[in-house]
């Protein structure tokens, strides 16, 4: 596939159904990786189209879509997050979500979407970009490695229902 076949652009309200559908797929994917860590789609207490609609108008956020043959095949959600004492981090842009439909995977769409997300972070005024990735998502980890991301933290979890008090 040539880069000219894929169009990466800012999402519009007309794209909310596709973005919300892919957002739901991303939730299901993470829940399948680790159902104790990631809540399932049925437990989500947020209306995805309403959430994404709110993000579209924020000056500190960008939702990008990837179009192939006039069809949306993926999206990325980037938002500038404030400095955090809790996380010991400066204000930075986070790529909170990036997803490409299975039908378009392996065709370079994710790389183009990632480049556009990094550029969106620059346009938001960020000097860095953060993201997180599920350990089971080897394909995404390889994509992020190819774009220069480095490991900065390991998240760990203890499920108290599984452990007796010491």
C-alpha cells in the first residue's frame, strides 16, 4: 500500500460512530488481555460517542482518523495532560488510544497514524509523548519501539481478593 492511499486527518462529528466503535473494540481487546486489570465494555459507565464528542472540541486534545478507500480504518486519541506530582511527570501529551481495524493491519496504517499522533502532540505544544501498552500486545509494542518510545515504568497489580492478609 502506498502512503497516498491512506488519509490521516482530524476527526469530525461525522466520524464519531466509527471512532466509538473502534474505542469499544479497544476496550474489549484490553479486557481480553487481562480481565482483572481492564474492565469490560459492559462495565464502562461512559457513553463513548459523548466522550469523543467532548474531546473533539478541546484545545488540548486531538482525535485523528485513518481513512483507506474512503472508509475509516483506525483512529488515535491524543491529549495534553497536566504536570503530575503523583506520577512524577511534567505536562506531556499522551497517546491514550490508537487502534487499527483488523482488515487494515499489516499495511502501514498504524505507522502513519502513529506519526500523525506524534505530530499532533507537537502541535499541542508538548515536548514529549507518553503512552501505555498491555504486555500481551506485542504488535503494538513493536510499533512503539520503531517510533522511538522507551520503557519508563512497569505497572504492577495485586488483587486483594486473591490474597489473605499477612
